[in-house]
C-alpha cells in the first residue's frame, strides 16, 4: 500500500441522540452522533410504534373506506 493516501483511522465514540447510549467503533471520524441506535430502534427492541405524520394514516383509512363503499354499490 502507498503511504500517505489513507485516511486517519480513529477509535471513535458513537452517541445516540434518542436514548443517549454510547459505544465505540473504528471509523475515519473522531466523534459520531446518530439519531437511532440498536438499543432504541423498533426493529431491535420489538416495540413497534406507528408514527402518524400529518394524519397520513387517517387519510389512507378514509380513502380505503370510500373505495370499499363504492365497490359495494
């Protein structure tokens, strides 16, 4: 390998913004902050939450109800 062309390799600290947990990994950055980690992500915790942004779920349900009413006629 050529010397001087590779980035600096750090033992960096990763901090989760959501739950505040910290862990170390090897990376090219010194400090890393993430929004969701494996300790608070619904896939890993088994706690599924439905985030309804601007009533999208309700809009979808109303649309499906209208469709089923029209198909019954």
